[in-house]
C-alpha cells in the first residue's frame, strides 16, 4: 500500500505513541482513533446512522392479550 510521510510535533507524537497498542502500526492507531470516536454532535450522529436507514431491529413481538 502506498504511504505518506507526515510531521508531528513532539507532544502529538507522544500522544499517538501512548495510544498505540502492542503489534499495532501507527497507521492502524490513526484509523482506530478516527473511525471509533463517538459522534460529538447530533449532525455527526445522524451521519453515522445513515448506513442503518430503513433497517429495523428485527421481528416485532406480539403483545399478549390482557387477562
């Protein structure tokens, strides 16, 4: 896969290194941190939920008749 060289300030590098797990590359760390972060605004939440539009939670349960 092609790669790009980037420059980070020392404090940013330390923060990234702290997040790095064993056997994880820095590219994997960046991907994990960018894609796994929670939605911070309602707009971001709606955008994150777009792939699930029209998908239900499963079969509806029948309600039992009141006794």
